[in-house]
C-alpha cells in the first residue's frame, strides 16, 4: 500500500472544494488507513487532539476525523472520532471509539453518515453510531478537503494511506470487505488516494497538492494478506495520483 508520511508540523494534502466531497442524498462514507507515529502530537488543538482528515474551515464546517493525544485533559486518551457539523460549526455530532493505540500501529478507520445518523468503524467493525436528524443539517461549504490537517490549527504526525470518499453510506458488509480484502466498492466512489506518485502544483477537483508529506510504500493491516493495487477509475476523483 502506498501512503504519505506527515511530520506533525506543517505537512498536508489539499484537494479543491467539490460537491462530491459533501454528503449527498444517499449519504457519505470516508475511509483511510492511519498510523500515528506518536501518541502526543506536537501541534494539537486546545482540547488535546488533532484533525487528521476533513473538510471544513471557519463558517464552512462539514465533517472531520479527530484523534485525541495521550496527554489530553478530558480523559479521552487516543479516542478517534468522526464528526458531522452544521456549516457554522455551532453544532456537531461525533461517533467514536476509544481503544489502546500504539505508536506505529496501523488502524483502518471509516466514518459514515446518512440522513439520520453517523457511524464509525475500526478495522471493519462498527464501533459506535449517533442519531443527529433534526438537530444538524449537513450542507456543502466552500472549504477544500485536506489530509493531515483540516484547517491548519493542528497537524497529524504519522502515515495516512488509501483515503477514499463515497457519496453514499456504505453497508456494514462493504466496509468489512474493504478492510479484510481491499475490495473497493465502485458504486458512489468519488475520490481516492491510492498511488505512490507525488504531484505538485495547485489543487484542483481532479488532483490534490501534496505539501511537505513524504511518500512511502508498505504492506499493512491484518488480515490483509498482500499489497493492494487499485486500478484507475475515470469516474472517480483522485486526491493524489
């Protein structure tokens, strides 16, 4: 698997704003392999966490993945969450799991949402869900999609790979298969980062600008038996290719 290594200071990937990255009528699913290389991040939010993948800025919040550091002050050591917001950011709902995490350990995370609730999966298994219908109205905002940070207020230190976005809520079986065998559902797939060719230049809806992060390659995950080599799909948007 190809992945990018982030230094925790100022590395990130940015893909220009696109409606494809927003929850549509059939929902939203975002999946990634992550490997935190520290449990105390050097550039954290005031609450002791980092945003490692998301779409949102002030007044334009949509969704985000968050990981709490070991030193956070609110008893959420190494909690990993998937949040959905109102654009203004005044209301949000998050599904999460809070397990022992080791530095250098790969974890497969999937955040999913439909028009009623959010869900989070670890290594192919549903861990939490939360109802938000009637309190939060997801909308398309103007912010780009970023990997390694959300809005430059915090930065992830470690590796992130196989980032994919679907504009629908995947089924539990599809998510289990994605983790176990790398079987990627093509229906509703709108974006993916799966290859090891680093690009530069301005981010567009078709490509993502990689800033600072270093590319590497490794076989990761259990019970993944072999390296996943995804084929190109002209109907998808590539965050980095």
